[in-house]
């Protein structure tokens, strides 16, 4: 590779870009229609589908809502068929450097199984909002392992500390915030309705 050349997209991001384009085409939507449904500009969507940019957590949240799937399911669709045992070094990790969010798919979705386990890390000051649930009625259990996490679900706000667990069905907007001073490490159990 030339010293001045920029590296191509990561393999996961390249597969994600292809899958996002496939989902749009499967529904018969133009980029303009997807932009209307998500509130994301046509040019951003186009660049995303060509793997020219990496999606943020908020952008993926909007696309997941439009395609009616969880983020875990979307990411699992671009991974190989997951084995029964998922070693730590084989768990898919996705990072949104801009928002300060790291997501590890500890037990990815699998045909015939409903639940999945996700690890999240937010750095201090990280604040991520989702306009709508990817799947209405999605069941979530959020267990904070270290640090402090502020979670707003619908109209209710909660401050969770190490050991606390919040469970709910997601029907409305949600927000995840790390007030600091340290990062927050948490686990999320996701169960589709």
C-alpha cells in the first residue's frame, strides 16, 4: 500500500455497507425513500452503502428502525454463522469512535434462539439517543458492571450504578449517557417480542 493511501473499510464495515444496500433494494426503496423514512440525508446514505463512511450508533439505530431489526440482528447478518461457543477473541466488536461507544456481541443472534447478550462501553461524556426502537416492544435488561449509566426510556430517566439492573420493553425513544468520571461497562440482554 502506498504510504499516502488510506486503508479501505474494515471487513465488517464493508459487509455492513453491502447488507444495508441489500435491505433497501429488497424493499424496493430508493435512496430518497430511505432518507424520508430515516431523516438521514440521501448523500450520507449513499456514502454509507458504498462504505465511504462508518455509521454512528445513532445512524445505525435509525436504519434498524426503518428495517425493523435490532442492531444485533443487523450485525449478525453480516457475520458468519455463529458457533454454539463464542470465544472472546471471536466476538464481533463494533466501535463508534465519534460518539464514544463500543459494542461487543457476546452471544450474537442465532436462528431458533430468541435472546442475545451484548456488552456496551461508553466513555465519559458519551451521549447516544435513539429516536425509535428498532423493533417495537423489544425487551431489554441492562446490567451495569462498572461505572455509572444514565438511561432514559420513554419519559422515565434512570441512573444505574455497578450491580443495578433495569429491565423494560422498548416502545419509544431511548437515550444512553455516561456522566463519568470513568467509562461505564454494562451488559444488555435483548429479547425480541
